[in-house]
């Protein structure tokens, strides 16, 4: 590869000259409404050359703020105290010009959201060359050459062609590769990766993590990895720092932290992370017996014999399309999908982004028109019904959305949001409505006083409880849960999943549980359907799909899901590499 | 002025921090005390808005000033058949007292014969100003109400229903924009011997000034209708009317109120421009704009003829803008710093 022909970098210090980055007593505060609010306090860590240090924590733990504080990238209403030395140079309190020279040159940054971190009106190549031109004394032609070299280094297909393309022309994974090329453009001694794979699909995430690992070995730069995902930590890190509420709770080598955590919080955090394979391994059988109609379900995709009992949801040859607009042709998001869910059964629908899983969920609750095929809820086909005809049927199904912040009206109180279905369908008013709302708040374990709050006054987990309460207000037969926990922190996710299981047991509704996270689906679902590019790849019981997947796509999906255990993750990685080498189909 | 984009949530560090502290709350939820479950009466959003508006100091003072001006203007010289407490009529010339200078004295407090002075032919300027304020207020609010209602409904329907509804309504808006206001006013004034009463003038101005608001509201609706909470409402079977008025409209209220208050203040100025050209309020009837226009040359000799109506225009416009500011904040739940 091109990088090996590079002249040795003279800036790089020899291996034995102490740590790359040493952080001592770092504290960050924000001034909010005339008061200093603590965001991080007494943060200590050291990164040695060639080391991968992961800072883990939930949202609000101060992990990103600490890293941004080191580089002076925080807004003006903040103050940073303590000391952070990059190879002996103090960064806290350094002049802006000095910090600017450090950023991009000595320290490379990889952001969470590659779409927003890249400028949409500049070409990918120009954005990489810009970094080179602003830090090195080279000509634009040389910069272009070097940028293409970097694209090759990050395994971007067709690097010359990609140089003149724009960010929107690339897939999410490719955009993140461009970001990485930018970050490593000047051979930084330290790479800061802030949630580098959170916005990506699991299979793409696995590839980006592989890339980071190879680059790390090849360039020998230290990596500061900021993440909430224990699986990513287990995959990449050598040392772990666990943060909570702005303070370091525990730090140590990865195997020690994962196998024998010393602090209670670390133990809780690790326990809250769903572990793919753990449920099945524990031999924990699904408590609910599937209804007779689907008891003899085979893993086949072909239509089953008509069941004596009407299933809660029955999809037959469902085709969903986004209509053509102007010159853009119609897009077929879901193509010929058939499956059914018995009463009281939870079916997990998994797939990567763009596989059409959310589209199916929306069509089931009547938010999207059905192009062809049928959607039967409790025996009534809802495809092609008018809004008026659909209205009485809306009671039977409900949906919990992915993002609780977006799915609650910001101008309505929690109580009004929860009570709206009752207001519309049962024509409940005033006191009667209040009583039902209180009962629903009890069910999702929220205090009654919350009914006068607005969504922004609640935490993410609380908002999702509200979303669940609203969905359950009419006692639906079928609940569509569209990634209800993917916007939440792991410990909050654990609570919400627990609540969800409890409510499902009590009320016995059937559930279409949509998720990209196989581990979460494993906890909840008794059967699993795998969707790939709008088609049903595989469907079967949880054990069949997760332990003995028949489709190569399912196998790849399972192999890519990171497991929060460094040793297991290492063997899984080897297995995955072998599977890929054996000629399984490549990415996108 | 006020920030139109204020109702988008921004994920600044402040919010992030607030979320952080709340997330820890979530963990403690399992142990929520039974005491916390004591019954709390449900508060409707109208009550919440009223409570917040009353806490807004600038808006409340604006409100008090506006109410005071309205009371003064309508009670002093009377309105229609109802007589007022002020003894003089605005149409009748009187002998000049002290060359028409204002007799109002702050200390010792006394009104005198002509508190605001007299104009060049000796009419009582207090009565004239009050009459002008009445007319200007009527026009301003008529324009504000008519223009806002039409603009909001047209913008909301176009933005929510899309398709041919949008095409028809927006082309109509474009046509309205291209018609020069003064030309139409002139034509109507000529064909109907002047626009006559302020009611017709106000309604007419409202009918031609809704276009800007319609475009703004449509834009807001276009983005809000794709939001997930609208899908959520649709999935529980809410009707289009309910979604438009209960779900989307409250989220655009900030923009609408700002536009409406601006429309009210600019209507006062627009009316004076029309009156100046002879298409608006016709003499001997009068309005604040009309007064300023007729006495603009008296600036050096009788400055009070200029100051009094000017003062009232500024006071009314400022008060309306403050109220608008307060309403916008009251409708925006994120402005509430104190947790309920």
C-alpha cells in the first residue's frame, strides 16, 4: 500500500518517550443561567503510544465534553481547568492559534455523524486536501495525490473517482471512511474517535472497527475512543475508563474491567448491556406458548396452511412503494413479504437501515399506503381502506416510535398526549379521562404529577414510557414497536425493556418488535424475521435464526454484532474474518 | 426583533446537561415515593399559557398600556351613539386659547381647557387625537385579525394537504402579491367614492395583506407535517382538522403571533399612507396617520400637533409588540425554566 512508501515521519517521537496524552484533574463547567454547572470533574487518564483507550459512559456522563475540552472545542460558555499534556505540551489554556495547529495535525478527530461532519457543498477530496494544505507546505496537486492515497488507505472503493464526488453520493460507511481519511491525513499521534460507529449499521460498524484496528497497527497512533457501546469497547480497546456524572468511576485494562469490575456502577452497566446469545445460552425458554395457529410454524417462507385461529397480524405478499416524484422513479421499499403474528406473540423484525423494517411497521398501523398484497389485523384487511373506514380499526393496533422526543407533540402536556386516543375513540372527557390517564401513568411507572409536564422536561427513558402508555391506552391487540429503545442509554434501555416485557405478559398483546439490535430482539421475541433490502431473508423461531441461520446474510449480521466481552469478541472476529474470506458476499 | 426560529429544539450543551441530570432521575423511578403519587390536577394548555403570560413582565405592561389607551380613546369622546366624558367635540372649532398650546400641566395636575392644545382652526386636539386613536385601533386590529385568520387558514391548508390544494392556494397567493396595493386601493376608492368608514378600510387592508403570513405558515406546516408526532396522531385516528388545529398549529403559534403583531403595527402606518394619498380615512373623519400627515408642516410652529398622534402610534405599536413577545414565550413550553 501507498503508505508504506512514505518517508518516515520525523515528528514522531521514539516509542519509549512517555505517554502521548496525559490528562490530570481535568474539569469542565458550563455557565447556564448565570450558574456554573459541572460537566466533568477530576478526570485523569494517560494514553501511551500505540494504545487504544476507551472512555465509556452514558449520555451526560461527560465523556465527549472532556475530550472536546482538551482540544478547546467547547462553546464560549464553558471553562476547562486541570492539565492535559500532549507529548509534554500543555493544551489547557493554550492560545487558540496553538490549539489550531494541534488539531488536525497532531490530533485527528472522527465524529459520530459523518453526514453532518462533512460539508455537503464541498467534494470529499477537497475536504481532505484542505486539511493537508492548511497544515503542510505542499502544492494542491500533491495534496490531491496524497488525498487519493489516503482514500486507498481507508479502503474506499474507486479512490480517484471518489475524490470529486460529494458526501451525499456516498453511503454512511463510506462517509465515515472519508472522515477517517481526514483525521489521519497529517499522521496524527492521537486519534480521537467520538462515537465513530453509532450512526452505522452493524455490518458497516464491524468494517469500520476493522479499519480502525488495521490503521492503528499500521500508523501506530494512539486512539482515544469515546463510546457508549460496550461491544465496540470490547472489540477495539486496550484500556477502559468508565465515567458517570462527570467523574471517572473506574479505569483499568480491558480484560480486568470486563471480567472483574470493581465498582458497582461498572457491574450494573455491564449487566444492562444485552449480550447476544446469552438468553439462549441460559436455556431460558420463552414463557409464552405460541398460539395453536403458529405452533407448527416451519422456517419456510411459503404461505402456511390457513390457521384455525385468526392471527393478530397477517401480511401476505406485501409490497410497499414510495411513489415517484418528478424524475425520481418509484422506490420499492418492501417487496413481497409475508408473515403472521399469533395473538400474544412477539415477533422480532431485524434488518439494517434501508431494509424496509420501519416501512412495514408504518404500513401496519395505516400510516403508509399499501401498493399490493394484504395487511390483516385480527382478520380485517386494512389495505386500501379510506381514512374514514380505517378510523374504527385504529383502536386495534398502536405504534411506539423510535425517537420519543420527536413522536410527542412538544406543545402538549404528557397527560394530553396519553389521553388523546381516549379522547378521540372513547370520547372521554374531563374527570373520566383524567382517571384513565392516571391509570396509564401508573402502568408505566410514572408519577401522576408528570401529566402536566411537557416532553422536554422528561428524560429519554421517561418519554419512551409516555410513548408506551399512549400506545397502550386503547388496549390494542397488536403493538408495533419501532426500535423503541435504540435512542436510549443502555441502563435506561434495560429498564424500558423490562417494563415492556412486564406489560406484554400482563396484557397479552401481540407485538411486532422492530430492531436492528439482535441482542434486544433475542430478549423479547419468540420468533425472528430477518429483512434484507425489502425482502424477507429468513423467518423462524429465535433459536433457529440466531443459532442455526440458514441464509448467509443472517450469518453475516450475527457475526457483525459486537459482544461485550473482549475474549469472545476476539474469537467472533476471527470467525467473521474466516467467513468473509471464504467468499461470503461483500459489503453493499 | 423576535427570533422566528426559536421553536426548534437545539441540542446545546445546556440541554445535554439537563438531560444528564434527568437520566439519573429515570434510574430512581422504580423507588418513586407513594407520596409523589398524590393526585395532581390536570392542567390544560390554555391555563398554562395564561399563567406564563401573566409572569411575563414586559408583556403585562404592554397589555396594561394597550388596555389603558383603548379605554381612554373610547370612553373620552364616546363611541357611536354612546357619549363620552370629554366635553368637546373634535369637529367644532373653538376660539384659540394661548395660541393653541397644550394646557396640560403635570404639576400641579390639571387638564386645563385644551390639554393637548388646539389645531390651527381651533379644534380641540385631545378630542381629535382620541378620535384618531379610535379609528387607528379599529383599523389595526381589523387588519391583524382578518389578515391573520385568512393567512393562517390558507397557509395551513396549503402546507398540510399538499397536492392541488397547495397549487391553487399558493398561485392565488402569488397573484395577490403581484397586485400593487395602492393601485387597488385607488380603484376601489374611486368607484365607491372613497373607502368610507374605517371598517371597510380595515377589512380591505386585511384582505390584501395576508400573503406574507400564508407563505410563512405554509413553510412551517410543510416541515411540521413530516414530524413523527403528527404520524403518532394520525396513527391513533385523529382527523385532519384535529391534526391541523390541535397538533401542528400550536407549534407554529410563535411565528403567527410575531407576524400578526408586526402586521398590526404596520397596518397603522399603511393606513396613514393611504389616508395621505386620499384613499384612506376621509376628512372630517380622522385617524392618527391622517393627523400626522395633515399637520406635518406645522412641526416648527405647533409641534404638539405632531407629537401627540406620534406618541400614540408609538405607544400602541410598542404595546402590541410586547404582548406578541409575551404570547410567543407563553406558547413555547421550552421557555419555562421552572419545573412544574
